[in-house]
């Protein structure tokens, strides 16, 4: 059964905020890279739907490892699946106000 409880999603997003893009120094949630987080309780599987700022990003492996580590630390998460998508395309408009301020984009 896929958990759509807001409490799980909040916990997952909080965990993902600890994953910092090393090039930009901003977490991947505020960068707008995370599109969705779902949890299947039967499989204890957390699925993250996300994008990257550019195709062929050299940080893909780094981000994958850190995302899996952050989410695996949550109770009842044994597996993490990263669903990398390119639609909708990422843009600066997807960034939070906090991220824009941190990067000097007003």
C-alpha cells in the first residue's frame, strides 16, 4: 500500500533537505529538484521522483548516494528508488524563495 500521509512526506522532505548540492550549496528540496515522494508500506520502499538542473549532471551518483542514505535513515524505509525524470524541465522558477536568496537571485 502506498502511503500518502502528509506526515511521511514531511519527514521525507525534511530528510532530503539534508542533501546539499555541492556545486550550489543549497539543498535539493529548495532547489526544486524533488517532484514527489511516495512510500509503499508493503515493500518498505520510498520512491523519489526528481530531476536535475542539467542532463548529464556529473553529480548524479553523489546525489543518488546521499538521497538513499537520508531516506534510509527514516523508520520503515528499507529501499529507496530514484525515478529521474526530465519533464517537466527544471528551471530557476522551481527554486524556493530561500534558495533564490541564498544564491543571490532576487
